[in-house]
C-alpha cells in the first residue's frame, strides 16, 4: 500500500525530512511530486525512526520546496531488471539504456543491494583469468572469484588499462565469459572513450556498460556499482558465465559517500570520510567470489586513484584490508613513457599461487615469476647504489643486474595498448629471454630442468 505525505519539514541539498510517517523501511523508494511539475522525482529512505524519514533524492533538488511537495513511499527497494539481452548494451547509473536502443524486457527484477555470499557456500578461487598484460598474468596472476584492485594516481593511464583489461580478458577453458564495466563520476570525454573502445574492438558483444558521468546525481553514483554487481551475479550464478567486473573510479564513489554523509551532518571519520566507509566498501568488494555447485564466478578489478599518490589514504588503505592484493601504478615509469606503468615490487596478488602451475598455466610459471621479481628488486637496488657510488664501483654481477632491470622495464613492463600477449607462453618466453642476461649461477629460484628446457629454446 503506497502512502503519500505532505509533511515535508526541511530540505538540505539532496536530503529531505518527512515527518509523521508509519511503516517506512530503510532504502525504500520514494516518489517526490513537486508543485507545478508534471513528472515525479525519485529518492530513497536513508533513515527511518520515531515517525521521521530521511529521504535522499536521486535527482537535483533544484526547485523543491517544503510547501506543497508530496512524498509517496512505494514499499519496495531499488531493483534492476535483468536479462541476457543486457550483453552488448550501455546503461546509465540508474540502469536506464543510453545507447539509443529500446529498453530490455527483463527476465526478472533483482534488488541491487544484494546479499553477501555465505562463507560456508564460498568456493576457493583457483582458476586463472588471462588479461593479456604480462605484469598481471605472469607476476600477479588474477584468479576467478578474486578481487584485485588497481591503485592509480591523477594523470596516470588507469582508464586505458581498465579498457584494455576489459577488452582482452578471457578464460582458457572455453567457458562463457562476460565483462561488466561500471564507470562512476567520469567526464563525458572518458565516458565516450570507454564506449568507443568497446564498440571499436567488438568487445561490447560480451560486455555490459554502466556509465555515471560527473554531472549525474551523487546518489546515482552510489547505486552504479551495485547495479553492475547485480547484473554480474545474475550472469554468473544463473547463466553460468565467468564475469569480470571492472569498477572505475572508486575514489569518485567514496567522495559521493562523503558528500551525502556531510549533508546528513554525521560525525566525520578520517579525512572527512564517514566512519562506515570500510563497511560500505566491503558491501561492494565482498560480492566477488565463487559459489559451491555453481559454474559461474564474479571477479572484480576495482580501480581507484590515490589522492596525492598516498597509499595510506583511507580509500586505498581500507581497500587493501578487504581485497586480495593490489596492482600499483608508478608515476616514475609513466614519466619514462612506459605503458602500462605497473610498479611490480609493491604490487601483489595474494591468490596467485592458487591459479598457476601445471594443468593451469605452465610448470615453470612459479619459478619464472619468483626469479623475475627477485632479479628486478636487486637490479633496482644496484641502480640506486650506482647513483651514490658511481658505476665504476660496481662489479660484473651488479652491472648484469642493472642491465637486467633496464631491460625488464623496457621490454617486459612496457607493452603496447593492443599488444595483448594473449598467450601466457609469450610472457613466460619473454621472461626467459631476459633471464639470459644474468649468469646461470644467479638463477636460484628456477629449477635446473626448467633452465635446460626453456633457456635454450
């Protein structure tokens, strides 16, 4: 039963207070009728207690007034109509098509807030997903059901990397694969770039795009990742697909949360973000995973820009607690003109060991990964030493490591935007080529039989 109220007592920014309400629930949808306006505006209940409801408007509050405005509580939460026909389509942050094609006929309507996967029902992530980017596939392997964020900074090419991963990602066992891409608070130019990239390469056929631009309502920005994940869960657990969800930019999402929190006059936490930022981010990240008895999986790559490149900022800091590792982008490599500028040493995939090895990737994968990482770390140390002492102070082995570090950045990390190295063997083969720059006695992390087999190919 829909109830209508004219008892709106205050409006502050996107928030309005309705008094004298009964039976109103958290996150319930509200239709707002402004005097002399033909259509209605949409909102949702943020808080309901003691006969008062705090309603957050999805659209601009411009023109609203306490006198004469009506609020109708609809008795249901926000839902997304889902169907396999969503593949190949572009939607806005409210789930409405923006690609000029007709609305889809939904198979069912699902609540966007979703439910966390029961820990008992979770299946362990242990199957490799190929992104076509060597520094991820070989050194920080992405596994089905994992959440692996990309930590970037202002001006770094995270959008190009996001589009590249979404374009190239695939599973090697022939299973159905789909990409759900959600952009939050992006500029109109960035929104056009993502859409054009997907259409140009034909990747849109197996993708669903949700685009929320910077001039769209703040509340819509908070709903966008939940719409994307609801769509992904439907495709994964009901249509048995392996779904990769790319969310960019989570920093814009957190800023939207902070804006709404300030409008609610809540006591701010660290750097002005709400105290529940950790919990809120967890409701997004923890929707990745695999479920026992279901073939599909939801894998997440959230992308966030670290304000002032500060990895201790609340957004990357809290994200690191919830997710299984991180891919860190380097400003230093970007200045050298290296793309993608992945900083290998602080990057980490905590589940990589579960997705590699014989039967999954290749028997030498683990050894090559560890040897490349250790050799590059030593090469960087030697390079810093050479700056202080001069190259003349280095011995032959140190010079070999320094040469290796330069070649590793120039040939291994550097990769063209359309050079996808789609076969993992390409990345492993390139790794062996670079290891030839070092004396065999230094290769302590690879097995002798693998050196014999792959070093002489």
